């Protein structure tokens, strides 16, 4: 039997991206079309590396150090356990980091099984009683 995969490294890659003809409205934070303007952004990519050599990816966000420490060594297939632990652990602070981790772990699973996330979810959910086949 193969060894259980583990999360070995968490990485955040920041890059610069310029969007032409995009500016801000009078509020200063709503993005709107503005001819000739250039909006510089610095988005990031969250990379969750595993012992299988497969990396889960999510564009956006960063993670607090305590969350990174928690994730290292975890089984990347245990998304529900990781989600629930983080939901409980971050209940008094910012829980927005959970979504990026969840997406990156689904991305990892999709790469392992060479299947889109929607297909993986279908395998996890059984149709409801009385529903036509394929309808949840």
C-alpha cells in the first residue's frame, strides 16, 4: 500500500499585473472602466505542495503563520477535517483563509484523479430520493 500523502510546504507567490482601462470610481474602491488608465495589482497564488509531488493551487490571499504550521504534515485528502478544524480554530478571527485552502485542496485532488472538481463532488454526493438521475 502506498504511503499516505502529506502536505510538505505552503508557498505564496506574489506577482504584478497591470489591467488597462480599469480605474476606481468616486468611492475609491469600486473598479470601473476608465479609458487610458492602468490599474496595478499584486495578486498572489497559494501553493500547497505535497509528498506526491502534486501541488494544489489557489489565486488570492495569504495565510497566517499558525495556519501554515497546522497544515504542514496533514493528509491533503482530509479536506473536511481540515476545513472543520480551521473553522473552529479561526472562529474568533478571520475565516476567509479557509476558502483558499479548500479550493487548493480540491485542486490537488482533481490533479491526482485527473478529474474536474465538479466530477469529484458528484462521486461524494448521492442523488436524493425521488430526484431524477443526475439531479441533486
